[in-house]
């Protein structure tokens, strides 16, 4: 029996869809706000990685 495996959403997006999504983001937030949004996302990822490490700098192991 052939099981259909779910594909990641990003793998299903083509170039046209990505361009449309980018244009919608620009229209919703404006060109001036996008760098601020990306800076916030980057700092959030940095804080998440920092919190995922132990006090001595080693990554925490999942229990």
C-alpha cells in the first residue's frame, strides 16, 4: 500500500506564490516596517537559542 507522505508547505510553494506573499507583506506593513520586523524576528531567534543553552554554554538535552 502506498502511503502519501505530507510535504512541507514551503516545498509546495512556487516562485509566483512566494512573490505574491512578499507583495502582500509589503502592502500590509509598508517597506519601512519590514526591516524592523526582520530585526525583531532575528532578536527573537537569538534569545530563543540563548535560552535553549545551559548556564555553561552546552545545549540542553531533551528529556
